């Protein structure tokens, strides 16, 4: 029976486009005890690695003067491979190495904003990894990355989930990512991140700290982009033209996102939403911080309807309008501080990266 990935419907760069390995000291133990201890730590990992490694491949691209290399993995038995868009770059020539054999790959989609690329190779009955659910992960859960470090054979690295974040250093992801204390080496970008059941919960993106830990694009975000690739041949990111900022929580209810401006000519600009409104909910996603806005925007669908609940003074108001496709370089407002009255100050207009 042919098995393929199936996209689940989810409704949940700048900060404000909305709508729009530390050593551990252990006591000395007898050799037999040490052996038992390390065996108990390795037992859960080895079977997962042995089961997963056959579906993990090396990916190389290079027709623009620079050879790029990384890792990818099969997601069905028809030769469909997922990898990081940074492994493809602007190249159009891609090869996937499976069991030591290089195969030319067709690019089905390449989306730098999410960081996902999807390829197809002529490889019958390819082994593949099942897709899981990253929303079930909790801080402290153990995860496993399987990839090709440098020019070495496929290997694995394990560590705990340390959190979930939409930003790293001074930059922002398009949606919340998984952060895990899993070390990686060059060549392992694009690796699958697996949970304890051997299911893919994320895709490893370039490390901002020289490989000491990783960030991974969650599987739900992967599925959203994969659905776009299948239907349109490219990713379609939703946007509605509402610019927001983060302000102090004056009502003590955790709501810190406020409308700063509506871009003229967008559906939202004609909806009735006003600057100064506090954003309470977008579709089914409760909004408490800017990361919630980014996630809701990421999972919106171009051409679909977006329902927004706002608070204006002491009233709750509902507005619905169409989602546009995100412009190449939409204007955004960089988060600003607020004065003592709670009103935002020093709004700075900028372009998203």
C-alpha cells in the first residue's frame, strides 16, 4: 500500500507582522556499575537510531559556484525528502545520497522564510519516518537528531527539550521553534528531530551557537508548508496588514499586544479594527504575547477568513476579514517601550528581513 504524508489542518520577521553541553559531575562508581549505568542510558537511543537511520539521507546542492551540503529524510515510500532550505540556497541542481548512491533530485518547494525544502528522487519503496506531533512535547522531554556530520557516516545526538521560542539572538523565526540541548556538527542541518516513539517532531535549522544546541521547525509548521508546496508549488504565507507592538499589561490579564497601525488598502484596514485595540484572540489562538501573533499569522491560509477579537476600552469586539499573501518586504513596527501611561512611545517603522 502506498503511504504518503498527510497534512493536518491547523488554525491556531520582524516581531510585529500580524495578520499580516555543560559537563555533569557524577560520583565515582565501580566499573560494573558504570557499565550498567551507561547501558541503561543508551538502550532507548540505539533502537531509535537503528530504526531511523535508513530513512536519513545526505543532501548536496551546487550550481551557483558553491557546494552546499546537509541532511534530509524520507517522509513517504515514494522518494519524497525534506531538508533545510539553507542546504538548497539558490541552487537548482540537487543530489541525494541513499546508501552510498547519488540520485538527482527534483525540487518540489523551497521556502527560505520557514526554512523548509521538499525534494523528490526516483527511489522506489523508500524507507521513511512517520510524522508525529510537536505540540505534545514538554520541556525536559528527550529528543534525538539523526544526521550526517561533516563527511562522516550517519550518527545521532540526544538531549532534552529546553524550551520553545520564536526568536534567537536578535532575529526572529516565522513561527515558534523547538529549542533542545542537542549538539550538532556541520552537515547535520536538515536532520529530523525525533521523539521517544521515533516520530519526526521537527527539522533542524542552522544553529546560532556553533552547534552547542539546536532549534527545529515544528512538524505542524512543516506540514502547513508541505501542503502549500503540494497545492501551489510554493509556500503562501498569510498577512492582513495590521501592525502591532508589545505594551505593558495594564489590565493584569496577560494581554500585551496592541494594534499600532493598519496598512492602507488591506482587508484589515476596512474591517473596523482601530489603532490602540488590544488583540485578544486570532481565530482559535489566544493572544498574550507577540509570539502568539506570529504563530497565528503563520498558520493562516491565504484567501481564507481571519477572525480577530479585540478589546477597546471595556468592550470586546469581533472582526472578520480576508487573509492576503504576505508581501515580499512588508512594513512592520519594531517593538517599542511604553510610557508610564501605558501608551506606546518611540514607534519605529522598519522593513522586515
